[in-house]
C-alpha cells in the first residue's frame, strides 16, 4: 500500500489546508498517512541560523497577496481561517497531542479539532485544558491525555520529527514525502496525489493521464 509522510505544524494555516486536502487524497488513492507533527519555527531557526524567525514575507505586496491567497484557498477547501491575535501560537503542546492521538488511532479527528479551533474561534492551543477538551471531543480520554502531555518522551519525538525533516532537505511546513520524493506546500497536493496514484494498486485515471 502506498503511504505519504505529512510534516505539519498546528499553528500553520498552510498545514491546515494541506491536512484537509490530504484526507481526500488518501481516500482516493488508498494511501496511508504517516503523521509527523513538528515545529516549523524550530525548523526555520535551523534553516537560517542566527536570523530572526519570520513566517511572513517582508515585502508588503507579497504580504497582501499571501493574505488573499490564504482566503482564496480557505474558500476552495471550505474552511474558516481567521489569523488569531498573537499568531503564531506556541504549538508545541498541540504537536505532542498529535503524537498521543496518533498512538490511539485518533490523530485525524484530533487534528481536525485543533486546526478548526485555532483558526476558527481562535482557541488557545497552547493551553493544556483547551487541548484536553479538544482531544475529548475527538474521542480520547480527557484525563489520560492531559497526563500524557507532560511526558518528556513526546516532546523529544516532536523535536526528532523537526530535525528529521531538516536532514531530509525540508525547509518549511507543510512538507510531504512519497517515498523519498519531497513536496513542499499545500499547492503541491495534485503532485502528491499523482505520485501516490502511480504507487497505488487501484485502477483509476490520474490527472495528466487522460487519453
């Protein structure tokens, strides 16, 4: 069975968009998603050592276009993206929660809850109480989840995901791998689907293969 590795950050709007589209891609291609929650700011610190971490372009024209682009993609995907005050949030605890949810087979539901809570009503995803509430809504046991958030092994694994992405040539979020083919950005999803389709045992026509 084909699989795709998904490196993402819960405070990244592009990761949210890619998450929503990847779920559909996986259904169409029969692929497994290998979830790799990470911290994009930690990655950027490593990519540009000694430089201030900046997720936004400095040029006001590019900044205005980025805002328009996010809004257009949100309309296309059918989600709400309101950038919270103080964006980006510290998403470290949310990433730890993603690992916990993945271990219990609930990472997709948990991720949907966290992304939609952060970019919709702008809930505080750095608050363990809020995360435990979202986890419970996604089917996890609230108290056990809250306790696991403090397990240092999970924080180490989130850091390991971030470092592994850097070593594989990654430089931002979201980043996806099909085998060793790397795809950066939500807008590369058609190429991700094409790569998965080539490796799938399903018989269907991919974009670009119409005869």
